[in-house]
């Protein structure tokens, strides 16, 4: 494939300084040096994943902020995830298909790697390497349409990940998401595997949504114990109940630390007149802080460096690459989808926060006492999963705290849950904060097919500027 004229390259002159920084440490004791990361990101990755380096505005690839060294390491983790998942699968470490709304301690503690639909989609696309942006999008659309033909055209775009599983494009060992959290589509998407052509074990984690009473915690504790036991049986760890409990305690500490680092970076970013990182870096950092990108040890190394670089940039008044001098600060609501971060920045805006990821980042799990009980208490208190009015009140407080100029509720076509609550939440935010809000529905589709929703976002930014 010939190199695109819009393909980004890291400047050679920053290489020596980058190679002097620390590398990354992985959970299995392995390490990668900064020099090895640099070689991968400048030589191997552009050839294997050219679409990730495309600066075309229709596609959100890697950030072009080359002087944010933690961002280069974060991109390394994201682009090597496919290789690490395949290698882990060979070693008997199961990949477990999950869905948003829960912390991932139980999955890692039981010896698996949790993967959400977005990760599965990217994994399935990147199985074929060397694709440019358009080719990668076409492959993604083909998988999506295959899923809709097999099940229903009414499903949201999450069906693409399930189609990838059904077509055996990626080796998923267990489908085990929570049900009833934030998503009305996951239940029937999961159930569709019971009569599909690929046999994959299923385990559904029930969540007592909309219920009251102390019984909810006991109910969820039982669900978590069953989940961990189920994963442990298919992993190569084969731990005793006591050992699983100890693993869960350690995992809670590890992920609490990651959440703390994420909060520190968030608050530093909010304090700056102009955010020190652009919307692409911000969104990607939140993702690895919550999910760990397959390895929380390496992710924590990246988060610590991100916090330190953010602090230094705020101190010296450095703004994120691509941001305007006085960007319109946008708070984004909704699950699974969001505005094209590159286009937001180029239009004079900046994404300052997103409610679903932030909901998990602000919720620590107690580290003393029974780990299952502590985890159940935390999950039941996630602001994003509270009754809609309470969720809206919490979101309004975050909009104020982040000094957002406006809020966008962005939801996927076919998402019955988020489309149903969007208007109410947006109205409460507007009433409590006084900031303008807009609701936007968009299809999870080809990146080039999102012109209309992004025209609306650019007009919204122009109105606020």
C-alpha cells in the first residue's frame, strides 16, 4: 500500500529524548524499553496499521501531539493490544467479552483479559494488517452488516462485535457482560449466541437496576462470586477460593491507583485556562485508565507519566497540540459513541469530560474487608447507573466543576436506553448549570458517514464561541 499524504510521522528529532525515558513494565514481569517503543511506533506500526496514523479529519487516529511522550507509550499499548491478546490466548489466558458499566477487577483477578465491544471491533479489523482508513472502515462496515443480516437491522452498532465473534474472526473464550446496566441491546445480542453458528460459553451477570433495599448488595455479591468462579475454571490460573479472594484484593488496589492517577490528570486539565492535552489524548487516556488496555501494570506506568507531564504542562502554560487559544469546553454524555475528537478540536472546541468513563473513575472500591462486598457496594453506587434524575444531577455538578461551556448528549442509532434518557438529562443539566445542551443521534458506521452529526457539533461550537 502506498503511504497516504495525510499519514502522520513522529519527528525524528524527538527520538533521542524519548529513548531516555522509562519503558513499560507488564504484569507477567516482561518489560519494553522506550527505544523499543520508539522503533515500533516509527517503523513497524505505520506499516502494519497505516489507518491509525491517518490524519484525515473523518477518522480519529492517534494523537499528533508528539511531545507528549506518555501519549506515544499509550498508543504503543493500543496498537500492540492485538498481538498481546493473541499471545495471551495461546498461553491459555481467556479473553472475556464484556460490556460497559462495570469495573473490570473480577475479570483480571480471575486470570482473564476483559474486552469491550469497541476493542473486539478494532481487534477484528486489525486482524488484516496494512489497511488504509477507507479499507479499514469498509472491513468494519462489512462485519457490521453481516451481523445485522444475521439478526436484525434494528440493533445498534454493537452487533458488529458480536458478528466478529460469530464469524470466528477473534478468539473470544467467554461472553460474560453485566446485563441491565445502561444498555437495552446487550441482552438480546448475547442471547443470539445461543443459536449462532459459533459455540462460545455464555455467562450473564445480572444487575438489580431500579431496585431498592439491602438485598441488592447480597444479590450482586453472589453474582460476582459466580462470575469469578466461572472465569477461573477456564483460565490457566486454577486458583482456590481463598487465592481468588486475595487476587481480587490486589486487583482492587491496582485499579484504585489507576483511578486516582486518572482523577489527578483530569483535575489538572480542568484547572488550566487551555487544556494541556487535546481531545484525542484525553479520550484515549481515560479508556486505558478504566480498562487497562489488557495490562494494568503497563497502563499504570503510562498514567503516572501522563499525570506528571500534565502537571508540567499546566505549570508552564503549554496547551495540547491542535487546540485553539480559547477553545469551547464541551462535556459529553452518553455511552459507546462520541464526537470525532479531531473535528471537535479543529472546530475550536475541546472535549473536557465524558460522563460514563468519569463515573467509574470517581468511584473507588474499599480496600479493607470483604472484596466482593466492597466491589458490590462500589458498582451499586456508580453515578452513571443511578436512576435517571440522580444521574442527571451528578452530571450537572461535573459540568460545573469542569467549567464546561456546553454539553452534548451523543447516542447511537438503535440505542433505546440512552436515546430514551437523553432529553431529560440534557434538560436538567441546562436548568442546573445554565449551559446550552444539544442531543445528537449518530450511527456507528463508516467514519466518513458521520458528516451530518459533526456539522451539527461544529455549529454548536460556533454558537458557543
